[in-house]
């Protein structure tokens, strides 16, 4: 599956992870990176990282008891959470009582997700890759600054 919101997802996950480390203070020194990643994965995410079309197709299928596009347990949980929030939104906002699409759009654009829908293992691997990427960027920046100083 192509992840259209990959950069947003990675940026937001890293921000949550770093906040957890910061909030843990000195305790973070005695926690394994996997423990910290686990806390981040189970923390609320700023949004659902899915297109409206994908959500509409799979949530509708789920509500009708039909087969969805995915077999991933976490993605199914995400669709179930979106369905629950959409139905709740329709109940609380009378003008959306008969407008599933409008309620779904409101949920996707206004609501945070209850968690990051990624396995702890995948999140740990992603975090390691992001850190390597950041280190490479910093090394290149230092190297470029040294080159600029030599030219002056």
C-alpha cells in the first residue's frame, strides 16, 4: 500500500517520540528504545494518515459486513475506529445524520487518531532510519560548511 502521508506520519511520530523522551526525563535513560517506541505508538496521533477515498471505501465495507481491501490487523482497527467516530459524529451532529460522507470528512479532518497505526517493530525500524537520515544530513551540513570556509 502506498502511504500518501508518509512524511507527515514520520514527522509527527518523531515529534511524539521526542516528547515522550523529554517527558520521561532522567527515567528515559533507563528505558529501552523499544519501550519508548511502544509508548509513542500507543499515543494519540494528530490525525488519521489515510486518504478520504481509502477510508470511505473500507469503512463503508466494514459497516456493511463486506470484505475490505486490507488484511492488516492494525489497519482494520483504524477503520473500525474511524467507523465508530463517524457514527458518533452523525449522532451528535443532526445535520450529518443522513450524510455519512460529510461526517467521515469531518472526522478525518478534525479528529486526532487514538494511536499511530503501526507495529512497534516497524516504528522502531522507522525511527532508526530517520535517525540515520538526520545524522547524514548533519554530516553533510558540516562538510559543506567546511568547504565554504576553505573557499573564503
